[in-house]
C-alpha cells in the first residue's frame, strides 16, 4: 500500500481557528500600539510569527521584540480559545478514526506553537490519533521549506513518497511538493485555484468529503 502516513497541518485543516487568530492579532496591535496593514491576515495566515511580524506587519526587526510580540500573540489566542473553544473542522475526526482503524500513522506538521496544538487536543481528545507533532519550535525553517513535513514523515516512520500532506495554505502545498509528498489542499482559508496553482494534487472544499479512498487515489495518477 503506497499510503503509509498522513501529515496534518493544523490551523485551517484540523481546527477552524482563523477568526480567533485574526482577533488575537487585533488585540495585540491594540496592546502594543502598532498598526495592522491591509490584507495582513491573508498574507500571513499559516506563516511563522518570526516572518509575519518583521516582513508582513513591519513592526520590528529586533529578534527580542519579535519573540516577545509573537509569544504574546499566541498567549492571547490561547486565552480566547479557552473561553470560546477551538472548533474542529467537519469530518476531520471521522477521517482520523478511519485512519487509526487502518493503522495508518498520522502526524501533525504545523507553523503554530505546540501549546496551541495541546489546547485543542485537550478540548477534543485528539492526542490518541497522532503519533506526534512537529511545531514551529521544532524547525529552523518555516514553510515553504519542507523541513516540518520531512520531520513529520520521520515521526510517522514513513518515506516521504508514501505520505499525504493535508494543507490549506499555498506555502504549505509548496513545502509538501518540495519534500516529495502528495498534497491534498483544503479550500478552507484559500481559494481552490490558489492551491492548485501552488501544485496541490487535489483540492477539496468540504473536509467532510475526505476519506482514506480519496487519499489513496492520489497515488494512482
């Protein structure tokens, strides 16, 4: 069987967190007295804070300031998540249960912080489905570099060519392609065309349509 491992990006793939992330940037801007440029959220969604703050927001080039602001942003996100809850995307838990029943390894590969992943896992009892997680603290290079997915494949004990990456961002799709993996785009935060143009093998608009058969079909073309 070609399919040996499934790598899940987090925000926009497992967790429907975009509104909380956007609100946390709004609150951080208010707290810190900084301005948010137009369209910043779409440009930065899924990227690491060490890229967003200096390159997209233009707030600071100082590493200590970037780390401080980035850490505070994630604290705000978790505070909101504990109050409002972090909703799962439809169909994702069903897919995880099916993959577990077939003994197909599942690993998280994400640009978010480990504490954010742990909070959602606690809220939805997700830890049992994953062999591990590669988060922003675990890599030196963010997407579109394939480092996060190559490390996730190693956790799954699978060769990259036997893995499928589930992603909602263009730079995540590019990272999967660069890592030699199949990529399935979820059009939850990006347009289908953007994901296909980035190189996605297939794009699904509704996560409820995901199935093992759909993942396996990527290896038949």
